[in-house]
């Protein structure tokens, strides 16, 4: 995004083969400061000329990656061996080789064949041509040869290896290197030529620079995506496997695929928060784990929570996270300690509990700062306003761009301004029906607005922290896993419907895993990105050792195609919700209402309203209007609604099929 003005400039467009295409096409590291943003005059000149040429190119900055079109001596940065492998002589060379995958296996084989053929022709034939024939041979026409640039670099190594003294740079230019090699060849015996030259060229060249230490393995430039989470005997969960959906297809050819997300619905005590806590413990660093106020001994499963009576607590619990590159991190919790195994390379993790208020001050960095709120509700978040006021202007603008979708939920968001004199931030929105602009201090915004803003700013602050993300380039590319408990907390319905989509739009490269009681939050999720947790009797499941189990509801509908009304009556809503009491009570009362009607008991106005709506839904769906048929179908539907709330996922499909057959039999008997 920083170089957006160069998007269509000819100087910025380069052809590239598929193999060299970098994994991060937006990675542009520089030494020191970046080029200043263009002035209004420069932009107007570029547009008015309409030539696609940026007159102020190259930019006034020091790029790390080598530009094949810049005026630079590539031999200062790169060298090559006879096997075709490129070697870095400088940091710029090393970054370029790594970024464009210049030493991948397929191209190495092709280079090796060509370089060996050129080498053999040079030493066997060309250097011993008649002295009067001084024209460079075709084998030294570097521009016309495949891998001619690498061959030139190898010829420089040949000259350096054969010369007893340092060869002047001018003598090694492409135009004069043939004459230099001929002179050296005539001053050496054939034994000097063949005595170990090929072996020396097959070895790595001596580096002329003090190589900077490699970044720690824990902090790579790009992380593999999360693929699955497995819990065993963790808190109230006996066994659970969760699969993270694959990344969605890119919305445009030049854009990355949207990162997957997971929204977990479930009634209280269904294990939603436990899933987030287990994931945070598995992904975080050892230092962060040690800072958490967690009673480690309470983490292994207590069978009493699953109705087993007085049974000893399990001795251990395990959490396994698997990534799409097949790497794994397994955390065993036993003996009052943590025992991590597997890959040390995991993405940054941020975790938040249901209480996401912030304190007056800015919290200092600590390894556990990004996840402690999930485990300790008294650990308030950092003050976003003070942090925003302290940002550089270019950083502030970047943050506001990322927050635009979130801030726009509250109203027609225009921009956020900093009132430095009064040390506050102002939310600028368009007034309804006029051109006027309203400026609202952040401190006066709704509690839901401030809690969401505090959480997102806490995430962004972490992503921009070089200790967490040393390769940070932009918020559009920064990776992390974010865990949010009760994402709907403090939000009114309009926010609930838009919150997941807004978060994913603000931070498109972040994987969000959130829990909720409210199906309204399903908006913004795609097929396979929503799961429902429930507590059921385990009598139907041979894999459980205890009377009660926590399980995942399977065979859910495609959430992206459901209306709000369908969301509230689908299997996504087969849970006790405190946020939708009217709808939930109506569903729960249907069986009781049917029994009351059969016994002749009078219904209250609210009960009669619920029953009338239920009758209307049934009659609208039936092809006939017989009262007796409606009553029988109503009974079948009510019985299904009543039973599905205490039925395991293994039996749910069977129950659904039984109810369908019962209704079909009623219709066939007309």
C-alpha cells in the first residue's frame, strides 16, 4: 500500500518467471527511511502527462533487494559456483537470493549443465585460439547466452583463481575479461589450468562481508496457516478435534486468498472458552505462558464436571495444533508444568476474554501482554487513545485505514483526527441529511465501540512491534492468530451482525477464532467456518468414558446462504442463548404449549402469539389446509425441537430423518 502511486508506472513493472515469484510480493525492505510520499505536484504531473512514467524514479531510498535494472555492479553482491548455486557476498545479495528463491532445485540443475558446458568449451578450445584472433568467442557473448550473467560471474572467479595477484576491476569487465583470461592462460602451464581449478570453482566463494546474524527461527517472515486443533482431557473437554477451513479464494487476481476464520457457538459450559484457552497456551511462547495467572493443576480434565461423581482428576492434558505445512506443536500439561514439543515456529497469538475494557495508561510490553486478558478479566487493555496520539503520522494513517470498516459500523465514518493540544482523538462522522461533520471524542463513544477499538488497537500495536513481528511491512500482510471470547459482548444488534466481517476486513491476513452465544454474529462467516458445541449425554458415544460429554454438532447448513430468520431457527441456534431470549423462549415453550392445549389449559397472550406464529409457519409450508393434518405435523415438529436439544450429534441425523418420515406419513394419509 505504501507505494500505491507506482502501481501503473512503467519503471515499476518487471517480468518474472513463475518459479521466481516471491511468496510475499509486497515485501520491500529498505536501509534507513523509506522514500517520502509524493507531493501533490508530482502526482498531478504524473496524471497530466499520461505516459505511465514516474519522472522521479528511482526513489530516494536504499532498497535491500537488488534491482536488475539499477546501475549496480552485481559482482559485488553475488557469486556462483560451477554447480550453478548463487552465493551472497553482501546482505543485499542474501536477501535477493532468498526472496526470489534463486537457488531452487529445478533451476540449479539447468544452470549446472550450462555452466559446465561453457567452462569446458572455454578451457579446452577458446583460450588457445591463434594469438592473432582476438575477437571474443561466442561462449563469452554473455548477453546472448542462457544464464549468461551467471557465466560472467563464474569467469570472474576463474580469473581470480588463476591470477597470482589481485586483478583490477577494469580488466574483469565483460568487454575485457576475454583478453584477461587469454593473458593468464598463456602465462600458466596446462597443469596449472587443470590442477584443482574445477574443484575450486565447485566450492563456495569466500564471502567478503561480515554476515549479519540470521533472525531467530521463532520469528520467520511468513507463517504456515493453522489447520487443526486437538484437545484431550483439557478442563471439561474429553476429546475434541477442530478443523480450520482452508483459505478462501482471492477476490482479485493480485490479492492473497482471504484468511480462514472460525466462529464457535455454544451454550454455557459447552467448552467454548476452554478451546480458546487451550489454543492460546499451545501457540504462545514459554515466557508468555509463565506470566499467566493460571492454576496449572486445574487444567487436566476433572471427571466430576462430566457427571462422573467422585473420580480422580486426569493426570495430564494435551493440546495439539497442526499447521498446513504438516508441522505440529503439542503441549502436554502434567505434574504442575507445561511440556511443549514439536515446531517452535508458531504465529503471534492475541487472546481476549469477554471483558475487554481498557485502563487509563498504556501497558508496557511483556511476553504475556497479548494473551493475559483471556485468562484474567482484571488485566485491562492498554489505552488506545494514548497509543494513537503517540504514533507517527504515516503510522497513524495506516492504522486508521485498517480501522475504517470497524469505525464505519457506528455511522458514516469519515476520518479520525488527533487533537494534540487536548490530548484526545476525535471520531469524525457525516451528519445524517447534511454536509456537516460531527466530531465525537473517543472517550464519549459507546462502550461497545470503545471495547472493540481497544482490542483491535491492542492487536495492531502488537503486530507493529518489531519484537513480535521483525519483518512488519503493513497491516494488510501482518499475520497472527486472534482468539476472542464472546465476541458479541457489549455490542448492540447492528454491531453483532457486522463485527466478524469488519474484523476480517481490517486485518485480512489474521486468522480469527471467536466464540459467541448469538447467531447474529454469524454474518461475515463462510461455509465451514462455524461450529456448534453442546453438552449431551454420552450414552450413544462409545468413545466417551463419562456420563456427559462435550461434542461438536456436525452437518450444519451453509451459513453464508441463511437469512437472519433462518439463522435463529437452524441447528446453529440449538443452544440456550441469553442474547435472544424472546426467540429462544418461544422455541423452548412449544412442547409445553402443545401439552397445555391438549389439557385445556388457557394460554397467556404471549403464549398464544407464539403458538399462532408456529401454526402459521406450519400451515404455510403444507400443501393442504386440513386442521387435523396441521395438528399432527405440529406435534412432530414440536417433538423434534424438544428432542434435538438433548440429542448428541451422532443421533441428530437419525432424529431428523425420523421426524421427516413421520410428517411424510401424515401427508401420504390424506
